[in-house]
C-alpha cells in the first residue's frame, strides 16, 4: 500500500485520534490495574493482528516475515517498550502528565535520525519542533507535580515511550532509505507478543472484571492494532521527524478526551501550550505544502 503525502498526513491524524482514547478508557476500568492492564491490551492486540495481517496481506504473510532481520527485531522491541511503558505510566499518573511527556518525541526523533542516518532537516521543521517544544514545556510545567512519588515515577516511565518511538521511526526510515525490502508491519505484532509475555507473570492475581476486559479488548483493536499498522504505512511516506511531529496531536486529543470523559481538567496553561503545539503542526504542514508546490527554500 503506497500513500501520497497528503494521504499519509491525514492517516497520521486518524492514528493519533485512535491512540488518544487510551487515557479516557483506562479511567473507566473497575478492577484492572498496572501490569494487568498492559497484559490484556497487548493480548487483544495480538489477537487482532493475527486476524488483520492475514486478511490484509494473505495467509502466507507470516511465512514472508524477515525473521533474520535485525531491523525487524529491533522494531518489535521498540513497540513492546512503547506498549508496556505507556499503559503502566497511565496507571501511575494523570493522562495529561503522560501525554505531555510523550511529546518529547519530535526532539528525540530529530536527534536520533540526524545522528544515525544523517537525515537532513529543513529549517521549517526545526522551527516547528522548537515551537512545539516550547508549548510542551509550558504544558509540562502546569501538569507535572514534582515531589509526589507515584506521579514522578509515572512521568519517568512515560519517558521510555518517546525514546523507544524515536528509535522505532528511525529504524523504519533507515530500512526504506537503504532499499531493504523488509516489511516492518508484523513487528507491531512481535511487540505486542513480547509485551504480553513480559507482563503476564506480573499481572497475577488477575482482577479484571468482564467490563474491564471489554474495554481493554477495545483498546487492543482500535487504540493499538489498527493505528499502529497504519502508522507504519504512513512512516514509509513521511520523514521521521514529520511523523513524530504529527503524532503530537495525540496530546491534544488525549487531554481533551480525558477532560470530557473522565473529569481530568487541564489548566489554562496546558490549554495555551496545546494551542502552541497545534500552531506549530499547522505551520509546518503549510510550509511543507508550499515548498513542494512552489519549490521555494523554506
């Protein structure tokens, strides 16, 4: 599946909208906590992908996986870290704290891609990343409550997600730029399997109610399986920092949903910082469109 640039941009917007439901859904859980939440979500992600991949790629999809590829396994490990750290962090601190921490992604991705694959960054992207970083710092200052053990630990756990994400997107870009015919989509499944296996022993005694399991099944399919596969497809078209910058929309969507659906209201400073982030995204895309269509040096 090959997308145009505009299609890939809107695809990533859809991805972030699906990713953003995790916080508000987690707040609806009755008994499931911590590693059990992660286990069930990863488990249902595995089931979903076992159905989606053969339906999409054919029944021989698993025979065509490049099991000996180092990039494939590194990608899978990155997905597992993101899956696990994100949900554990949500059980330790507020949705806003977690999502604001995730927003360090563009800065980390730009650094990793520049250092390891020499990816050139246009001025507009650097400026947008700087503006987005300022907005995130503003939000972070308002939301993160230092000195409270659980919340501070939750923010540190959440930091593992953008680090793993920066490595993940860079691996995807490098495999494409070097002409490696490696399908990294199944690495999402590998990440879910690793996450489920690692967290299962830590989940006992299992306390989830039927309602909890239904909510977590929804997360496995709609919040992970579908958007993660789509994000890999979009990453084939978009540059790594551009993908990560678009992914910042998850912060805005997620905080808004938690506010409306779980009464976790952000402060005025968080809203102002979020507006700055969205502004950076809009400006970056508009300048990118102008550069591609007019040929100017932006």
